[in-house]
């Protein structure tokens, strides 16, 4: 999931996405305990997506907007 795409989504939708990703990680770990084939790369990807989403939610909470700063830097 790209940061640009995350920033376009609404806060409630992002919170639901975090819950969904955490459930998927839990299911993957559970499958790993039952000796089924587990894609560890997916767990890592989901953890990073959760980190990206929580960072953006925190930025919104604090009123920080990284997109405006990035756009200003591209023009130089």
C-alpha cells in the first residue's frame, strides 16, 4: 500500500484497515502453528502497512501534513 493512497482515504476507513490487517497477521501466525505453509513476507508487509497507516493517522491528529511539504520541495 502506497503512502499516497493511504493519505487519500478517510480516517474511519484507515482504522478499519488496521483491524483487518491485524486479523490477517493473527490468522497467518495461527496457520504457521498448525504447520501449514505460511507466507512470512505477507506478515512483514502487513506490519509495515500498519505502521504507515498509524503514522498518517498520528500526523492527522497532530495537524501535520507531509504532502504539502513534499509538494513544496518538488518545485525547487
